[in-house]
């Protein structure tokens, strides 16, 4: 699949999502879990070098493991990436009860995580799709406040625009250019 087709697929999937306002990744997980009638459990772990997240299909829920020794923003990106694997229909690694301690006190050894990772090897295409969809979700979530500023009355819009310039360091109506 070429890059343009991948983007079109992700944008089509994005249009079907009702993102929480204000955007919060845990609220998105809760809404998706309710719609799927299958819980999505989030569990911070200290991961082996090079791993930041992992999605596991448990018998009764999907479990997303994410690195706890990183910033909240990075944790959000990790969780969202793993959620996008679910949204895209990618198959997470299967984990049976014998492999996992009982939640909520889940503690995985590095050996267990490594063994599960060998089964979780998503294809490069799946990784690209999950990462692109995660980026598009965050872009759309960030656009909502800017759209509200543009829709505000001229007086309120001017005040809000000035605040955005002060807080973000740029005009909210200017095109977003990643660093």
C-alpha cells in the first residue's frame, strides 16, 4: 500500500471516531471499550530497553502496557499508538492466564515481556498505520480549540487568539509546522 492510500485509510477511520472533548487518551480508551464491549486496561510498566508499549489480548480484555519512566506526553503517544492497533484491526499478541499475574497488581518480568514481544511482531505496514492514525487523532484533537477560537465572536476571538499566541508562541490560525 502506498503512502497516499495509507493516509486515506487512516483519515477515513478518523472520521468514524468521536473523540472526547477535551481530548484525553484514557477517555478515548473508555469510549472505545464501551463500544466494543471489551475492556481496555492500561498498565504502566518499566520496559526493557527499546520497548515503549505493547498491546496484549487477554481472554476477557485488551491490555495496553506502556513505559512508566517517561513523560506523560510520551505515555499518551504510546497508549494512543497501541489503541490504534486495535482500531485498525491489527491482531495483538495473545496472552493466557498462565503468562500473566492477576491484575490489578500486574508485574511482568523482562523475560515475559520479551517472550510476548516475539509473538506481537506487527508488520512494518501495521506500525506505520498505527503511528499515522495516532498522529492524525492528536492533530484533530489539537485543532478543536483553534476552531473554537475562529468561531468565537470577533472580540472574544481576538482575546483568545492573543492568549494562544502568548501560550503557544504562534497564531492559532497559522498553519501548524512541526519542529
